[in-house]
C-alpha cells in the first residue's frame, strides 16, 4: 500500500477585469503571472511534478496552470479542464476527486476559494499555517496533502506535507 498526494492549487492573482466582464474571463494580473511562473520554477527546482493536472476552465486558473506546466516542462495537452472546478464547494470538489482514478503519484487540482480552502481544512486535522491576516490559501498557494492509497478522502484523513506560498519564494 502506498500513499498518494492531492495537490490543491489556488490560481494566481487575477486582474480585476473590465466592468461587465464575466468572472470566468478574468485573466491573471502581471503580479499573478509572476506568481505562477515563480511557483512553477520552484517546483521544477524541487523536481516535483504532479501525475495528473485538473484545472478549472476559468481564464485565471487556465493561465496559472499553463505557466506552471511550462516551467515544469509538462506538455499542455496533458492538462484536463473540468468545468465542475469553477467555484466548486468542498463537497463538489470531493465528488470530483472521488470520480477520478488517482495516478500512483499525485493529482493537482487548480481552482478557487473558498472551496479549496474548505477542503484543505476538512482533510487536514492539524492546525494549518495561516498568514498574519488569518488566511490559509491566498493566491498562488499550493497545499500538498498525503492521503492513504486505499482511503476515500474523509474528514481528517489527510496529512499536510507542505504549503507553498508563491509570494514567499525567492
């Protein structure tokens, strides 16, 4: 029996968008592009690559995913886009996870708050590292969670491996 990893990545910082622009069409800001690139480069330096990448189709999530994949040298054709990830609740995210066959290594979900943050807090029972403002997953934050291979994700069943904040990377 081996452990699997679930990676929860909140998209990088988005542009406010134009008045009347649909929320799904908001692109990354300049800072957001820098965040995603910096996180991707850090992952490449650590030789960390997810086995499966599933992203929200919202423009800001797509751009975050693509910038990270480019830094990792991952073929963009290997990204799966799931409309169900857009603003998904914790329960909707659990449904997506339970409906997929997890690879032997890891799966990275790229999505949005508050669902990702709620899922992280639900899976990992230990006190989680928050920012000075009390936030858990700010933009371009990646939580890597260990989950037992034979377990369906359940409350308290995860172990936080690390929480990487792009804004804290050199």
